[in-house]
C-alpha cells in the first residue's frame, strides 16, 4: 500500500530480491495487456489514462488468473493490489480458497510534497521497463535508456492533472485499507522519503525474517 509516487515498485523489487518472491504488480499487468491490445487491455486503458481505478470486477478477474500460475504456489508479493475494500474482500476469499493467508500488509509512505516531483519527473523505458527520474535519478544521456538505448517516455497517467486525480482517488478509495489491515494486526509501515539504503534498513526491521 502507498500512494502513487511513494516508490512501491522500487520497494517491491527489493523485497522480491530479499525473499525470492514473485512480484505481481497489477499496474504492470494492465500495461502489458494494453501493449498487447488484449480485451482486458482495451477495457482498462480508458480508466488508466484518465487516472481512475479500473473497475474491481475486471481487476480481480485479471489478478485471480495470475495467481493461478504455478509460480505463485509458494507465495507472492502483490504491488498495487488491493486498492479498494471490495478488492481486499475478494483477495481474502481467493486466499481462503487456496489455503493462503497474508503475512504482511506493507504501507510505503512519503510526504505529499515529494509525490508530485517523483511522478512528474518519472520516465520509463518502453522497451526494457527501466525507470528513471529527471530530478533524482536521471539517465546518463537525457531521454535515452542507459540499459538498452531506447528513447524514454512518460506514462500517459503521469501528467500533472491526472496525478492529482490519482492522489485523490488514493485518499478516498485506498487509504481506508490501512485501517482494514491494522485491525487484522498485519499492517507494517515504512517511510520511503530518504535514500534507498534507509528504506531497506527499515524493511529488514518490519518484515518477517
Ligand atoms: P501508481 O501506483 O503510480 O498509480 P500503478 O502502476 O500501480 O501506478 O497503477 C497504474 C494504474 O493502473 C492505476 O492508476 C489504475 O488505473 C490501474 N490499477 C493498478 N492497480 C489497480 C487496482 N488494484 N485496481 C484498480 N486499478 C488499478
Ligand atoms: Zn531500456
């Protein structure tokens, strides 16, 4: 859990490395569907481009399919899901069915003022998925991917007006999940406003060994 721009994706990559878990990002799954122009991608694109959440039914269906893969049998890390209380309920039902339970819900927080800079500065490589930030983590040559030399792009939903809408949506629809998992006793929080080393040190403290 964490607002857009909190760095969930970066934190997730680190957890994946530390625990050897499959990293499932619903945002990435949607972007893949859009790139491949699948029926799910066509339906989701409208919502994503204007900064709205994709409807729960579609999101849950896509996630349930992904969790059915063999690589999830020993556990998994969800990034960007659940984002609504209904999604959280659906997840619980799915997990009960397969005998899993959530170990931890991790809240990645950053002060509001950092969020706009992170998101409006974000650039991504459409070919290899590498991410950069023109302010804090620029590529060696402006606009060009260090890894594969492709031209960097800005996500359509990283434009200023859309960012503001995504932040409002987070506050209204997703933030209530913090209480939901707090009540279950599995919420852990880290502050991701410092450097990555500081974040990773906190991770080691709040995650199970
Ligand atoms: P960010 O965390 O920066 O918003 P993501 O890559 O996680 O980026 O998500 C991008 C977009 O994909 C969201 O704004 C939303 O439209 C859609 N999306 C991702 N996950 C979900 C979800 N669980 N429920 C509904 N929509 C989602
Ligand atoms: Zn690249």
